[in-house]
């Protein structure tokens, strides 16, 4: 077999793959003999059918299989190896006129492919001389108070109330889509609940005078103050994944079907034990200290996530990563059964691809490796979050099952490698701590979400 690469420019090449007859004839003849051993045709004893008959019956299919295996194996090496540093997969040229395989007259077969190549660039922005801001959220007394009250409400008694809605209440509603202020007879309908405390200022005052059976007209996307549109569609509208929302309005009439009022639990030993574990906390002061430590850890983790996302955006902005766009368009749209990628979708794909290329260099620089044990523990942690009481035997069986799924493993590797990579970068670059309060921190988060949307 021969490989011949012709460089077109820095981002494009043409690859000629020549499968010589000596490459496939050995496998071809072996497969025919296997067919002969298993064959039991009328007029012949089992395994005694003449090879000429076997070739006539199966030769074409067997040769196709033998050549295809060599072709696919070689393409896999090219895709997964580092020799050519390609983007995507080789794109077969002149696919309408492929070589015709003739088992009666074995020949060499030539296949030509277009290659998109990874660009060359120098990695910058991740050395000891580079500095970045990292936010430290100051945990205030009010934040601890809120968390303690939230804890008390979680463990408090819940009862329906016929009074008007107020702080701490959970409001259950039935929603109907509106058009020009009137309910659409064939419009979308939904049922959900939300917290009075999380309601935006636009509607909170109205709700404060409402009780069970009352109606309120809302922009469903503005009902909860800090809920992203995707979360509104998932948790309030409860739209199916394949739902076409292009013709659906955002105005809904909500009928209050129930208001649940919570009487907060007392701060006693029973509450402490349920919240922190038996005997872990014995006084309110100890509970407040635990909550404060938890909030500090939580916001430190959130701050690291924001740093990682900000660094990712900064590195993409500061690196010129040219891509073979003509090749990519051709490769992505080669499947005639799928709709052609839109310009917006293609821009999103390019951004994701650019990051993957930069990340590949970063992983090499910081020598990030993902071990099998780390993948195992990743799945253990994921399962424990949803099934904390699963026994060890069932847990291991579930993990081993997940580790056989290539897509699941790839997701695990991507997550683990990203976590290790950003952790390594934070240890090298200079971090400039910036103290901020919770409100300012979430303003930073929202601005970043808008930028990366």
C-alpha cells in the first residue's frame, strides 16, 4: 500500500491512497477458504465445494470486504494519528466514480481524498508572565442569614394557604398562551410551580395581592428574575426537545391553582442533625460557621468556572487560528440526507473547532493525561449524585456498562481533561484576586453568558 500526499497550501492537501493487490489478496483467499469449509451445496459434501464455485458465488463480495477493510483501517490511522494533523475526516474525491473491483482480475486500486489540515500557531497567554483577574466573592452576614432561612424552609411544614402570596411561598399555576390579550383556543398550555422569592420585580407586586383562583398575564420569559430562556423552556413551558416554538408567543395567562406556605423549622438539634448529619452541629453559631464555609467553597468553585470560561474566550480572541473553511463546508454537508448547515450553525462549529485546536496544544504543553481510574471515578461520582444509596455491586456493574459506551467515555475524558487542564493553568499564570459581592459576581456571570451565547 502506498500513501502520497500533495500539499496544496498550509491548510489543504490531497492524499492518494493506493491499495495494491498484494495488500488484499491474502485476506481475500483466506476468506474464500473459510466460505469453502462452511459451504454445503447440493451435489457436494460439506466443505468440499470446489473453490472455483465458491469464487463465482462469493468472490465479488469477499473482495469488496477485503479492500474496504484495508481502506477503513488506513483512514482510521490517518484520523487518529498525528502524522498528518488533519481536521475532521478525509473527504473522498470523485465519489461517483469509485474504482470497480473485479475479483477475476485483481488490480491495484487508487482512492483520492481532500484533507483539511490543522493550522500552525504559537501558543501564548499561559506562561508565568501572563496575569488574569479572578473573583473572590465576599460572604456577607446577609448571605448566611438567607441560607439559614432557606435551610429552615426546606425542613419546615408545607401547607396550602388561601391567603395572598408572599415571601417563601411556592405558587402553582396553570398557563395558557395568549394572543392580543386573549387565550388561544389551540394555543400552548403548561403547568408548573415557582417561588415567590424568585419572581421578577415586574410581577412580584401583582402577585402579592393575589390568591388561589386569581389570574395574571405575564411574559413567560420575564416571570423569574434570573432564569435563562433555555431554562424557561425546559422547566416552565416544558417544551419537548423537537418542539417547533417559532410560531409560539411569549405572553401567557397564569391561573393560580395553589399556594403552598412554608412554616420554617426551628433551629434546634433535630434541624441541625437533618441538615448537617447527626452530632455534627450543636449550636446556631456552629451552623452559621458551617454554612459560611460551604458558601465560601461554593463561590470559590463558581469563581474558578468563570475564570476558566473567561480564559477560554481570551485565548480564542488572542490566537489567530485559520481554518480550511471550503473543505469544512464540503465535509460537513456531504450527507445528502441531512439539511445543509446554516451560516449561524457553521460559525458555531468553527468556534468550537477553534477551541478544540487550541486545547489540543494546551493539553500537550501541560502534559494532561486522563487515566482509566479517573474515568471510573468520574462515573462513580455521577451515579452517586442520582442514586446515593446504590449498593457497591450494582454501582460497579453500572459503571462498567457506561465505560463500554464510547460516547459516554469521550464525554468523561473531555470533562476530566478540561478540569485538569484549567487547574494546571491556574497554577502557572499570575492570578489577581478581585473581591466582589454576590450581586456584582452574578452581573459578571450574566455578561459572560451574553458574550458566549
